[in-house]
C-alpha cells in the first residue's frame, strides 16, 4: 500500500499497465487496461475510454468518464461544484482483480473485470454501480466508433431492497421518490396541487436512506429513473453532456447536507429584511396603487419590509412589453422618489425581470446589435412566439450578454432598487434548436436548459460582488440547478393553485429542496393560481408562513394576497401571525447564519433528529430549527388533530402544555394558530414586533428557556450583525450571544438547582448599532418556585405581582398559574451567571 498526497508540484506516479482480456461471459462489459495516479486523482484507462476519480473531500469523490469515440462538443465544465478544493490525502491498494482507492472516510472499490465501482464508508457498503457509465452507444472493436444507441447516455447504480430515495428537486410525489421516472427538464406547472412529477426546479441528485447522496453533474435535458423501469436500478439519463457523478457519504443524515454543501457551496446570508413580510401580487399597476396599498399596511398595523413590482412596472399590459426593462413613466411618473419614500419607511423595492426580449420591446434592436441573444442555425437571433409575444432569449452564458443585462440592473440599483425577482427562468419556453455559447462551444438548448436560471443567478451574484461588495443580494428565482444556493438564490415553489391541494405539498417541497442546500425554498402564501377565495385556507397558509423561510403572500389579482384587503377577522388573525414572525426574528436570523456556515436547513425533516427510517415518509410535519416542531393545518374545518411528537419532552408554544414525545396526542385546534411545539432544553430568543427590519434591535431581548428535569445540560446561541453587510461574519462584524444551562436535582432532599450561563462573543470589528448593553427578560418555562435567584452571586428580589415585576429595573417573579419564572435584568457585563434554587 502506498500513500499519495496531492501537492502543488503536481507529482504523478504511474503504474505499469495490466492488459486484461475481454471476458467472454459478460457482453459489452467495460474492461480495465491500466491506471495512473496524480495527486488525489486516479485515472483508469479502459477498453472504451477513460475513467477519472477525484476526491473532493474525505467524504466525496467525483467520477467522470470520457469515451474514446465520443468527439462531440460536450460541455465539460461543472456547474454544480465549487471551483477549487483543498487537497485530500489518498491511498491506493491493488491486486490482480481490483483497485482500492481510499480517502480517510470513503473507499472506491474498483473491480477490474468487468469494470465496476463500489463505494464504502469505513467498510460499510453505500452504493454500487450497476452497468456504470453508458456513453449512449456501443464501441465496436473494428471501427472504434460509436454505433446505434442501445441505452441512453448516463450511468446506472444498484438499489437495495428496502432503500428509500429522496431528491429530484421540486416534485409532489411524497418524500420517497422510488418507483418514479422523473423528467429532468425545468418546466412550469401552473396551478399544481396534490401531485406533480415535473415542476420549475428539478435536481439531478438523490439522497438515500442508506446515508449517501449522488449528484449527477449534467444540466442537459434527461431523466432520473428511480427504480421505475427496473425496480433495483437507479439511472441518470441525459440527451447529451458530460458523464460525471459525485458520491457523498456522511456521519449521519443531517451531515449529508453539510457534506453536500461543502462541495456545491453554501447560501450567503440574505439581508435581514428578506425575512420579513414582503408585499407582492400580480401585480401593482401604478405608483398610486402601490402607495395606497402600503398606506393600508401602516393604517392597519401590519409590518412590511418590501414591495415587489410584477411586470406592470415596465408596461401597462401583460403582453407586448416584456424586455423593456425600464419604467412605464405613465403609470410610475417618478419612480426614484417613490423608491426613496418607501425607503424612508423602511420598505425596500424589488423588481421582476425576465430573460425574454420581445421583438416589440424598446430594447429589441439594442439586444440584436449587441449580439446578446440565443441564435438560430443561420447565426441570426432566434425568435419564437409564446404567451407574451414574439421574442428572443438572452443567452445568459455569453459574457457580452451578462454585461448587457447587468448594466440594466446596475442602472436600476442606482435608482434605489434593493432586490430582484428573476421570473420565467426555466426558461419557460426554450426551443430545442436555440443555440447558446457556453465556454466557447456552441450547444443547443437541451444541452444547457436546466442551468439557465443557475447562470442567471450567478451573473447577478458575481456582479454584486464586484460593484456592490458590501451589499447582500436578494435574488428571488423559481428555477436553477444543483449548487445555485451559493449565488444567493431564493427559490419558490411556482404557480401553486389557490386551494387546499396547493397548501398540502408545501412542506414536502421545501424539505426536499432543503436537503440539497436550497434552504430558502418557499411558497406563494395563500396560493397563486385561480380566483378561489377561502378565508380559512388563507389564514392557515399565512400561519404556516411564520415557520417557512420567506414570508411572501403572492397571487393573481382576482383575490388580493395582502391581508389588509380582507375582513376584520382575517386581519386580526393574520396580523397576530405576522407579528409573531417579527418577534421570532432573532431565532430565525440565527438559523440563517447556521445555514450559511454549514448548509443546515431552516426547515428540517424529522429523520434528521430521530435517525429513524420510518420518519423519512413524513411529508407534512417538520422541525423549524432545533427548537420547534411544526404540524401545519392542511385540511378545512379541523377542530382536532392527532399529532405524533418526536422523542423528548415538548411544550405547546402557545399554551405551555407539557407533552411527552414518541407518542400520538389528540389535540384541540382553533383558528387562531397552527400546532407548534418547543422541545425541552431549548432557548428561544425573541424581541418585540417592529414595523420592519429597519427598526429591528435586540437591545430589548426576551430569552425563553424551556426547562424540564430530564434535561441536565443544554446550549444554544443567537447570532447578530447589522443585517445588511455581505460576509459580516468573516469580517468580524458580528456578535454571538451564548446560552448554556445545567440542572441538578438532589434526590436526598429533592432540592433543585438550575444554572444558566449567558455570555457574549464579539467579532474583532463589531457592527453598526451593536448594543453595549441589553435589557434582558429571561422567561423560564415549567420552572420550579425558587427560594433564591442570584445573578453573578448577587441575589435578586422576588416580587409578588406581575405589576411590580414590570415596573422594576431588576426583579424576579414566579407565576404560580403558568409555572413561568421571569427574571428581569440589565445585561451589561460580558458574562452572566444565573443560579436558581
């Protein structure tokens, strides 16, 4: 056995080749000829081409194949993966029948004849190739050329008998996608509901109950066959493109997403305002309509952080104006002043843009002259008809097209625009014979279709980094590719029907996407498509929105998506939900930070915590961060619901009722809220509700701790920065508030002692408006009545009434009825030690 380290000198060790006779027992099987190793790459020559294995990390290996006779113009670059990786220490063992290529965690076991690869983690088999790579035809010994296609271009793996497979992106099929043959072609599904096999955002990647992932790194049109054609075969098929996949292992289910985002990239933190209420509809026709709507928000005491302008901002009609990408000054006579006035009230402006330039638009000739459009076979701008008119399509892969498009964005940002909505970016209509220029190669639309939205987001993100390096982007898009999260893309689940069948799959859609790093996937709250008005449905959807990543009601204008246009009852209930969203902002913002560092989803499937395969199929309940379990109401007229809580002790978030986990509880349901529970041992930081993020401050902080005697130790933290500066954490412009608890029970005398340690960790640079001190209201749920409460060894006075408590600067009050212990204090020093006994 020899150990190899990839070095900056590119050291290469070449092994003598072993000629292997073709096995007469296996027809058309691939055969090993020789191998060489270069750094952490293993290159294998076979009788029909070359296979390359490249360890990206200890837990992931990229495997690619190039057939001898495949001389077509394929796109060889990866869209999914980061551009560079640190070197990985590898070892290679060999004998006459196999090669064993190892990192510290993962082993590729290569059988020489016929050539197939198995992947093991610490000796445990994860997955095996079936027929391996298929180049799309047979390689004959006589001609060395590819003949008729016997199988589609792609790769095949074996599936175990009881293995569950998640993935494939946005689909409404249930969590386990095994048994389906899924099209890999991003395509809008207008008005979808309880089932959909093809939607805006497909992913050529799977997540297995056997604790591995496979990413098929090819953006071409194709199929993901998960045991449909053959029950025990997983296959990726593509019309064309690179033959490459990545196998990923991990320590546990949650770590799989961590390992996946290590190689595909992590979502940068959004601006804090992106997590607040975003006003949106199809659409605001005039400046006056937008101003009047936001006035209603203020008058009716609804927070709002942003307003999105759909396509009426550049044209008075739905058809004929797409591509203008400039204000319709008849409807919006003074957009700069409008934007500035909104900004004074803390409200940000977001504009929709599309990649289609209509031949009737003001920018058509400029687009043609600058050669920024996809072409036809004669080299002219490709034109075609679709719903909005006769059009061309921006070739977003061309450098000059990126520059042309960014100039438009840049000019509008100079007017004060703060965020972007990229719509129709599948692209919604994409003729197969449209030609694109990708890395100097001319390819047809199907070769690159699934990466169009990805490249669009990349264009915006990279130009933000160049021209606005301190600004966090807001990039709302409904279509992309694996790895799009690293460009700050915020996807939504498309044009969902405004009905109960539209609400039901939203947890499934967000969970599936979150497994693959796209943690901000969210729905049009209230539903988008149709003119159905259902008061109860609307309330339930907006209540669910409190616990989904982005809060954005959006709909066709037949029924207003904004609560301010509905009844007093609807307003009162939804106002309560929206304000709760703002109260939970410290908790939510900390989740956003964790996601940026580890890829950890905001919405987590239950099996992340339980590690139980049985929980994989749960498509309706989820964990909201580490503290919350949420079970949305997705049926009308629900007054009672059976809820199976995960392991542990749980408290009803609204009533503090204590419930045991691993049990099913039949609970009463009212219209005021949806079921949400907090796990014992959790810290939940909250603030008072504010109008928007511009008014946000954690100077007045309420910290809830959910105590139970079974929890002897617990810890959490809260992350804070200015909410807007890009890469604040790495610049040292942040603060972490660290929370720890310890509980002791003296069984001899039944005396309890709860100790809470609170401390501050500040970055070197700090951040603007960082509080020097905080007024802290510590609330301990399910507490015992104390004899003594001391802060840094100084006893606090216990008061008899809540009125005495709220008027005191520092005090303790125990509510006998609710069993809540409230401690009010001024947090001025770096560390507080709270002892309750």
